[in-house]
C-alpha cells in the first residue's frame, strides 16, 4: 500500500499534520511493514503532479500497486488517517477508482520518489 499526502510547506495545517502523518506511518508499518508513506509538497512538485490540481489540504492518495483506492481531502486528525488506511488495507475487495491519471501518478511515485530516499520531504520507510 502506498499512502501519499499532498500538502504545501506554507500551509500551517500541513506543517502540523506532518507530525501526525509520521506517527500514523509508524503505527501502520508495525502491522503492515510493506506500507509506504510519501509526503509531497504540491508547489515543489507541481510538474511531477501535473495534470492533477490540489486545492484542499491535506489531500491523500492511497493506492495498492497502481490501483488508486482513495483520492481527496481529509480532516487533519491522525485517527482519521489511521482508520482510513487500516480499512483500505483490510478490504481486499475495495474497488479501484476509475482515474487513470491517479494510477499513473502512483506508478511515477513508486518509480521516482520511493527511490529518492535522500529527499527531506519524503518520509521513507
């Protein structure tokens, strides 16, 4: 499972949410060690994210392999993120979203961002 948070460095909510995102990452990876969490700044990564636009923060993309399972803004509570990720991880029949641009983004993130472990904006596991 790949959990991607799309935020902006200038956003105070996002800056606060990063700590919660990292805490949930640790909790989830205790049960699902193959789960990967990535933090992307929408302004620094605008070209990489094109053609997708993110207007609300935090926005999540959650996928399994190249299948997007969730895309959209969520409330910035750790419990919301943890519940959502655990629910999707346990539901093997959850339908993929019919959004080819999200599937393409998941593939690009796996190929390019998960390899860039030196980047400070990408909490790696």
